[in-house]
C-alpha cells in the first residue's frame, strides 16, 4: 500500500486507513456520529438519517485528508503496517506511536 490518498489528494478509506485513524475519528467526528446515532434511535427508517450520515462521511473524509496532509510519512507507515499485518494493532505499535506523536489526538 503506497498511500492513504489517491492521485488528486482525496482520502481512500480502506479498512487499514480507517482502523489506523479510528482514535482520531472517534474524537474529531464525535458530534456528527452522536447526531447520526440519535437520528437512528429516533427513527429506524434509513431515509430519515441520510443527511446525518453524509455529515459523518464528510467529517471522516476531511479528517483523513487533514491527517495525511499533516503527517504523511507517519500515516503511510502506520497504514502500511496495518495493511501488511491485517489490521493487527499489536504488530504496529511502533508505527502507531510515531503517527500519534506526529498527529496528536485532540
């Protein structure tokens, strides 16, 4: 896996990218996720929450682009390790530490 973004800079949300970025997503996109979950709880009809789901997607894709822009090398190394080791966190702790140091959780 060469990069977490495509040729024009758009994030490629593979399982390795999403898994490696999960802590950041959980923090940065929490408001959007909470609103989406509230909507789903209020009305199980999938059509009623499409806008909230789009907000979550927009947040995650924006975050991935930002992370890749701010700490390209560390993110690519962490994502590459996760991809190679089938998303096993324990085998990528060194890369995870470097990534979280370069792009601290906020």
